[in-house]
C-alpha cells in the first residue's frame, strides 16, 4: 500500500502580544512577512487565476500532504485565513462567463478564478445530473446516532477510507479545514495536529480491506494507540469506469488480466482490475460497524453538503465559511504527477464523453459482464451503452 510520512505532533509556535517593549527581532520579521504575504495576495494572487499563481502562505497551505513540517503548515494556514475573506469577496465579483451557478459556487468556495477559455470547457449541470443524479448519495446515516451514543465526544474520530485514486486525500483536507469535533482536544487517546478529531486515515489503514485489517493491523501513519472502533470511516467510492482510467494513468496496480495488491497484511490476488473494485467495496458491504459511504463525484460536485452531513454525523461543528481546497490534493506525491486539480476534475468527471476515454470495445464488453451490478445500482452508476459495431 502507499506509505504516508508520519505526522509530527508539534503544535504551531505561539505568538504572544505583550506589547512593544517585548517585540523581538523575530516578531518584527514575522510581521514584515505577513505584510509581504498580504501584498502578494492583493497584487498577484488575487489579480490572476489562483491555480496558476499560488504563492506565499497559500502555496504552503496547498501542499498539506507533506506532513513532515506541521509547524510550517499551521503557520501558513493562519496567514492564509487572515486574507481568505477579502479574497473570497473579490472572487465573488469575478465574472464566471455564464458558467452554471452551481459550478460557479464550487469555484467561489475554492477562491478560484477562471478565464473565458477555461469556462467554455466546464460541464453543464445537466451533464453532471445525467451521470450521477441530482443529489448526492450517502449511505450509513442510520449508524450516526448509535455511534454518537456509544463513543464519548472526546474520543470520536473520522477520516477517509477507500481504494487508491478515489479522493481520500481530498476528503481529509476538506474535513480538516471545515469540521471541528471540539471535544477532541480533551482526548487522552488521540491527538491530531489541529486537535479536531479529523484523521488522515482509519487506524487500520485507509486502503486496506477492512475484513482482514480492522483490529488486526495498526497503520504506520496515524494508527498507533487508537481504539479502532472509536473511528468512523467515510468510505469513498468512484465510478468504476473513471476509477480504472485513473488507475491506468497513475499505475498503482493497473493490470487487466491479473492483479496483485500489496496490503499491510499480505497480498490480495484478483482476476482483474474490475475484481479489485468489486471485492474491496463488497467487504464494507458485508460489515455492519458505523460508517458512511459516499461517492468521489459527490465530494466534487456536492462537497459542502456531503461534508456537513459527515461532520454532524460524528458530532462535529461545521464551518460557516466553507473552503474548498483548490489544486491537486496529492501534488507532493510523485506517483500522482499529472493528477487533476479542481478545475481539471470538474472537466474530467463532469463530461460524459470523457468517461470511457482509453477503453477499447473489448474493455467495455468485459466491464459490462464483470462489474458488480448491485454495487453499481446502490451508488447510482449507470452502465454505459455497449458499442454498436
């Protein structure tokens, strides 16, 4: 499985406001840095598309997958939030060139500006509805109340689980920035850098099959010392046609004929890439512990609604000022070179014509016969028509 660097446990350095006489050279330097950052945002980052001109605190914030320097990231987050509201106000005034209002709202929440050429590439909302339906799909809501009744507030934890290339890093970043289990700061069993109960992965590992790893494996990153049944996973699934395309682009284990997947405990042998998707998600179907299941596409197109529901499921407080982390959530990981950022993802996953990119007629026939139809129906994925020739 993919290995994630261990997170540090140090908190961001505190800044004391004891008056002018205690202002040291270090604090003067930090104050100057803040002014420089503000100037950069007001004159550079705001003036041009964020995706192409990220700098200063924002550039650091957007590389949160590097957990080797938590202090630096926390400092960058403070700097970034100082000007986020001003920047969002300016983005609101930006024309979105007749982009659908719902797509424009996603761009606005990410503080992302676009040009006319990019706007022309963005999908129409009816195309998104034709692929995924009008509303998000979230399973497992009936387990939220039993979870809250069973797990004390200070011990509640949540975070992503799912196969590779299903948006688990994105979900972690979005939950971390927008949800706060306030009692988590008083926990004696777990501590996150932000002490909010939002964790990078389940203690058994986010990519590991739950039947063979839950209670049997301790993940190297964020797994030690955790009571595993205190953790409520948010399981992300992705349209299998899009997921196979992602796998073939980023090559975790992309073989059609025969696939071996290395997990923390042993290896999984599968007849095909499709078999990985079928078997892995059916393991969660066969288990009954508290969890939520939702689609990557709902995280992309209905992010605020999905995250609010997930946050409240574990007793968290959801933000009043939702922020969508723009650009590629895995940008620092070499295996994801070329992975889509927000705008690219909206184009890629909102365009029905791109769903079967790279598929041969033989691939399409094979998929139609071997995909688990019950999983497809449960998560609202309609099989594409077969080739006519």
